[in-house]
């Protein structure tokens, strides 16, 4: 293992003694692990360990609209104390033996697409490079995201694997994942339907195109918006997708899932749709069914 990785990992204890969790609290086994450096700034993740590991790892990306204000007091994306919905998901994963890596990533307006996608893929490479230290199998890594984090999870899963743009050995690792879970994810950014001005503006900010209002919120199908859409990359060789969405989501409309399903069907790509009638932007779903699906797919 290279020296930079050892220094970044430090001494990681994933024992039961490092974990304190109930329905209101979930404490990482290791905080602020540096998984990469960009222009001298550290990219951070928190590691959550199970009482008894099943040898499987899952990278988690909380939702944020790909956005964080450019101020020093902004909370980190990986801070689960502010994100009850995704915290419950992480707790369900660790309860079933998964080791979970919750990441920060670069966000708009200071950083636009593809920065957050590159960070997500770097996180996969870092986890794979340190798999032995984390107690997981480097060939059994899943990725999960909520909302914009779901978009990033799908992008990382569907973009063809290639070495990163860094010069260190970690960036030469594969960024491939073996399973992907999305919760209320936007998949189709070049034709946003049934969203309010805030939603359309959010996408325009992320992909870096002018916003003209809902009637013409940005120029028709700009190439950058196509490139930021998971539907653009689907093929039959992609890892299985567990896609959770709700019919009453006011932020990411159900039509986003419809677009993704059409792309998956056309490509004969594997997926499991989980549609709920309620839950809005925090769709109701069975944690046990999701973790069982991940364990089955990653265990194959």
C-alpha cells in the first residue's frame, strides 16, 4: 500500500467499540479521512463500521442539489447529524454488516460539472485502494446516493471505467462499482419537466448554463447537460441498479424515473424499480429489502 494512502487512513478501528448508534445517533469510526486533494484542498469522507463486517463496502453521497454556499460556516455534506433521511439509510447498512463511506464533494456555484462526478469516482478508487485496511473486498463495492447524490452515484456507476487525472497510484485504480442504489435521483438533466423555478435553476447552476425561466430554462439539450445525465451512459454491461422513487416527489418528478427506466429497457441493463406512492423527496422504502438486495448483488 502506498505511503500517501497509509497516512490518509491512519489507524482505523471498525470495532463495535467505535460505533455508537441508535435511531437518533450514528457515530463514525473514523472522521475526516482525506480521500484526495484538489488544488491543495482536502476531499473528506467519514467511515462507518459495523459490529460484524460482511466484507462489503458502500460509498454514500448525501443530496444537496449539487450546491453549497461559498462561505466558511457551511456544514459538510457528510455531516449526517443534519440529514435524518440518509442517516437512517447508513444505520440500516451498518446494522447489516456493511462498511459505509460518506463523502464530501465539490459543489456549485464554485465548482460545476464534472467536478462532483470526478470526486465521487476518486472516492471509489480510494476505497478500493484501501480495501484491506477497511476490511472489505475491493471487488465488492456498491454506491448509494440521495437526490443529487443519486445522480452522482449513477454517473459513477455508468460512465466507462478509465484511470483518473491524478498522478498518484490511487488514481490508477478502477472506479468501477458492482451495484448502485439511487433514492429520488434526477437522471435526465437536459429536459427538466414539471419542476419549479428553484429546481430548474439548480440544474442550470450545476451544469453551468444560463437560466431563462421555466419556458426556456436553458438552451435546448446543451451538450454539458446531456453529459451530466446518467441516461446518456446506460448500456447492458452496467452494474445492477436499485432505483427508489416516489409518485408524489415535488422536487424530482416521477418522470425522471420514467426516463431512466426507458433508457435501461432500451439497453437491456439490469435494474430493480421501487416506486412508492408517498414520501415526497424522501421516498418510503424497505431498508431490509434494499440491504438484502445489495448483499445479494455484491455477493455474486
